[in-house]
């Protein structure tokens, strides 16, 4: 129990709501649920004075912090833009957490679980996942390094709920979707990972914020799924002509600037504290349902059955 437990959610500001992917989805979700005033933040999080002014003007009961730099087209961008990455992902995030704490506002931070890699204590395929209290052991990319520095500091704030999102997946083929990214690669590694199916997990995050939960949570569907299993589902539901090739981590390392995190996160704490009425499926079930929704969405969009954009089409010269 904390001072934030079951404090009514009446007014929400979302940082990253205007241009961010998850922030935008959360805005739509709250709008659809109704009964809560919701605002897309105007202030840039690195500008502390602007953030403070906005918080004082709107006086939210809750803040959702989904702003951050992941880089375009991927996290390799952060390797060449380190000061920019720090300004937003470290200074900006701390600004929001710190100001919310000073003003007694509950703050949900959509963070990352890409701060771990399989190791001797958590071997690949063992089913032993990293827990919330484990120290980050992956610093192979600047993006993950900044996030790894941040989490222990954010965990000191009594008003913050820190959600470790991993490889987020939506019911469409937006460029931010993990599925979209790997479908476009010529070759993929085939490693089981914990992942976050947004259709299930974003409503869960809202329920957790309403409940006033604080501290760190591994925010993925239970279990792991491999790249090949994901692409096999894509072939099954979206494009039966699609093919893919694998390569090793060593081969992958030659074509990327920054290493990539592969891990399994333990979801025991998440499932224990999950508010009543929230359904979270294991990752393989959740993915199957996700692709069923994606097929329906792409059919309504006119992409299916046979009008997929060229960027998604393989072997059709």
C-alpha cells in the first residue's frame, strides 16, 4: 500500500502522446474508455521548466511517461547521437519522474526490458527469467546502456511505476512493430525472447496505474517466443508466400552497429499484482490472437488477400 493506492484517476497527461507510438495508443485507449480527462503533453521532457509549468496548469492525477528516443530506423541511430539520446532518455525521463514526485503525482514510465542478456544464471531455454530486482547485465548498445543507468535511479522514486516493455507488437504493420521490423530483414536470428503484445498489455498498464502500483515490473506476456515462430505465424495468417532465412549472432554482428538484447523476463510479480479482470495470455497464445486481429485489420485496409505494399513482398520479381 502507498499514498497512490486506488487514488482516483481523473486527469491524465501523456508525455509522448503527440508523436510517440505507445503514448498515442494510450491516449486512444483512455479516450475510448471515457470518464477520464486526457491530455497530450505539449512540453518537451528535456525542458524541465516547461514540464513543470504544464503539470501546474493541468494538475493531473496521473502521468503516463512514454516519450523517448529509440532511433530511426532502429537503435543503431543512438550510437551516433549519444548526447541527444542522453538528453531525452536520461535527463528528460528524470525531469518527469522528479517533478511528479515533488507534486505527489503517480507516474507510469514505459521503460525497457532490453537491459539483460542470457547468462550462466539465466541460460537460453532454461525458463529461468530475470527478475525485477536483478541488475542489468546488457550494455551492448548505447540505447540499452542509458536505460540500464536510468532504472535504478527511477526505482528510488516512490511515485513511479516502471514497466519493462520488450519488443512491442501491435495488431497492424506500423514501422515500430517488432513484427514489421523482422519481416523486412533479409535474415533473422532465431532466439527465444520475452515480448509485449500491446493489445493485452496497454490496458493492463492503465489498470495498474489506476490501482496505484509502484516499483519495477517486467512488462511482457509470460513465456518466450522465437523469431522463427513469429515469422511462421506471419506466413500462416498474413502472407503464405513469405520466406525467411536465419543467420547466427556472429553473422548478425557484422551488419549492425550495436548489439541486441536477448532475454527471458520472469513475470511472476506482474501476474501476482495484476488487477482483477485483466486477461494476460502466455506469449504464444497472445501472438496467435494478435495475428488473427492483424489479418482482419489488413483485410479491412485492403492489403489482404493480395495487395500488400511492395516493402512487405518477397520473391515476386
